[in-house]
């Protein structure tokens, strides 16, 4: 009774969201919230259901938005979370569009067409019978660990003019994006080019190596070097003929103390 399942008229995606919380939101938002500066039209373009616009505008903090995650459609929450982090509204709208900007596809109530939309396929899958459902449920967890959804693929395959930074909390898929980016770049490399994939820990580097084997061809794997940063630095210095070791924490503090004492003498 609390949930509604319908096709969003703006995005064409099939959505499930809570109506009870939406109905309790005031139509007039008196306090300054994190989304009050955005127009109703902008929020609708992001996939927010019309009935939930007042509810979204009532959020005063990011914490309130995250607490309402289960009340909002998954695609709308994803867009709002980017907006709450300071991403420009036009950039978020562009990132959420998976149809090349064709707005006409959203204006439909056809459930079968909605189930074909990339936004819908992030959360729904159509099965032809019990056997197919059993096959999906029996797939190993490792396959889900390297799964890439359409909005992540935009980041992976984009041509950047310089360096790029991907931000996100724990478990949001940053490492998966990095692995697929490495695979994508390796597939574009010439015969002599290589991709350096660094991490801060040896365990993560080892884990990434194993996961790359699940998504890369043999030729792509040969072009990707995965190594944690300290090991790469040590190898680089050794190749140049330097004998050195990397120090941490208390060892570094002692070295600085020794340096300061030496400069005062």
C-alpha cells in the first residue's frame, strides 16, 4: 500500500517509490533545503516522480537524503546524491541520460518499452521462466563484483582532456570503474604502450589482478601493470641504481627529528 510502481514520464524508466512519505511532505517548503534552489522542472528531469518533488525539496541536509534512500526511486536517488555533492545540474542530467539526449523516449506508459530502458535495467530484469531465474541466482558473486552499470560506463569510456578524479563512498563501485577503465585503455593501446594501475595496498593490487582476469582478454592483461605504489617506487629506484627503503609513521618522524637536529648544528 505504501509503494507505487510506474513508468516515469520524463525518463521512461520503471520506478518503485514510497508514496506515504511523499504525501506527508508540505507543498510549501519554508526552510532552506539542499534542493530548494532547483526548479521543479530540473528535479523532474532527474527522474524524481512529480508526487515526490515536495518531499525532495524538504531535505535540509545530505543525511536526510541518505536516510530516505529506500523511499526514492533508485535512479532519482543516484542523481540527487550527485547533486548534493555539488555537481552542476546540467552535468548530472547529461550523465543520467543514456539515450543520447532523446527526450521523446520518456513520454510513454508502455511497460514493455520501459523494461528495455538502461535506467530500468539497473534495477530490474525480465526472466522468461523459472529456469532462467534459477540460473541468474546461481551465478557466482565474483560476476557481480565486476558488473558495470550504464552510468559507470559513461565514465569508463569518456575521452578526458586531462586527469580525472572519481569520488564516492565505500562500496559505490570506484574500483570496478577503475578496472573497466584500465581494460578500455588497454584495448585502445598500441603494441608498445602499457597501462600503470597503482593502489595504496598490496592486498588490493592482488585482488584487482584477479578481477581483471575476469573481464580482460590475454592481450589486454599483458598491457596492464597492477602494483601498489610503494612497490613501484622501490622498483623504480632500484632500476636507477639507488638502494633505498620506504619508511612510515614513527620512522618518518624520527628522520625529520634527526634532520632538524642536524640543520641546527
